[in-house]
C-alpha cells in the first residue's frame, strides 16, 4: 500500500512541476493581455528554456505574440526590451507549425502571422519612402516569409520588393523578383516595362525587347509598355521605329502632350523640321504653357538661323550682296523662333539656355531695348 502511495506522490510531484512551467507560459499571456510586456517577456523567456514547455506549440505562439508586440511598439522603452523583436517573432511563428502537428492553433497563428506581415510591410513602405531601399527589401522579404508560414503568397509584397530593388539600383534582385512576378501571372503591366528598364540600363537591349514583347502580347493596348519600347529604341537611335510607335501611342492617349513632344523630337533628330514643328505645335494646343515644347520649337527655328549665320560668315569678303541676303533670311528664322523663347522665358525666367537664345536673337535682329531689359533682369 505504501509503495502505491509513494508512486502516486511521485507522479503528483512531476505533474506539479509541469504545471508550474505551464503556468509561467499562461501567466506570460495574461501579462501580455494586460499590457505588461516586460513581465510577459520575462515569463515567456523562462518557458521556452524549460524542457517541459520549450517544444510546446502554444509556448512559441505566445512568444511570437509578445515579441511581435514589443517589436512593433513606438515606445522606445518597450522596444528596447527586444530591438529584434519582430525577427524573433517570425522565428517563433515558424516553430509553431513544426510543433502544432494537428493544426489546433491555426486560427490564432494565422491572425498573428498576418499582423506581423503587415508590420513588416508597413516598415518596408516607410523605408521605401525614405529611399533606404536595402532595408525596404529586407522588410518586404520578411513580410513574405511571414505569409509563407500560413501558405499565403502576397504578390503586392513581392512587387514592393521588386520596385525597391529597381529604385535602389539592386539590379540582380530586381531582375529575379520581376521575373518571379511574371511567372506568377501578376496582373500589372508595369512589371514588364520596369524589368525592361533594368535590362536597358545594362544595355542589354535584346533582353529588354524580349520582355516588352511578352508584355505587349499580354497587354496589347497598354501605353506604358509601348512607351517603354519607345525608350529602348531611343537608346539605340532607331528613330524611324520610334516615330511609328509614338504615333500608335498617341492613338491610345491623344491628349498626352508629352507624346507629341517626343514625336517632334524624333522628327528633329532625323532632320525633318517641318514634321517636328507640326508636332511641337500640337503639343502646345494641348498645353499652351508646355515649357519644353515652347523651347524645342524655338530651337528648330534658332538652329536654322544659326546655320545660315555660319554659312554667311564663311563667304568671301567680296560677296556682300549674298551675305546680306543670307543674314536677312537668318534673321527671319530668328524672329520665327522668338515668340516661343519669350513665352518659355515667361514660364521660367531662370533658364540659361532660353536667356542665351534671347540674347542672340535680340542682338542679331537689333532689338537693343529688349536686350538691355533682359540683361538688367
């Protein structure tokens, strides 16, 4: 009889020890709920070291909840309890799935994992806006790792990682992540143009065009992809192809003044000034105060006048009549460009290129009052 009593006493003692450790885990949760994070951390740290509770799923769940709360706190006194609280919470939640073989804690785990993922994502956005792109990538990656615990793939987080990498010039990560999004079927045409831009920066035009071709097949009417194609062609000086694609782009966005400007620039590059002037003027019909359209339109006339000036100066001294004729024609072109430079100057009075052009025109066309006024500004 006594032997049974001793055995029962021994079993009871073991039970009490286990219960004591479990009570620390539960007490940690109570302190978490009451807001005493320092005490909660102290108790849960004991529980994860004890042989009776360190392999218990609930212990690690509570550990993750406590450390996540500490890591997300804006109170520096709280945050200093565990500066790496969010990372430790992620590690804890990863352990829960290993110990919770029957998924009895899945609902609680899911709720807390999503909160942690959102915290990492918010921190990533803050770093992105602060242009600390390497830290942004780290945060977004951890948000993805958090979601993976509950088998969730958040494509927005993957996209944020890609965008951070491309903005930060971390090209290997950008290429890998954008490619991943394409394979995933992420429904955003921008991923094709953004990935192509990375390859364009590396002067891998062939790969850039290949990516944009894939995007064009999936989004045939997307103007962003078309504009990216145009930029690739511009980088290679393929202006005839640029002109063709710009006209298609204008069909998609007929009120986009910058497209008319680009088309005018392309015609100027191939020395077709008549068409260049036409499209600069169309840009101004959409936006009368479009500085670049005003300036570039003035430049077309100015360049022709300058070329005539150079031609006149190269004449022999005895060809005075021809010199005067050419200079008269040059001044006519200067005067054609003048209104556009003056309007550009009224928009940006500090632009040195405009000021230089105006000085040359006023001097050549003998408008000394205007020249004096300009020089006194």
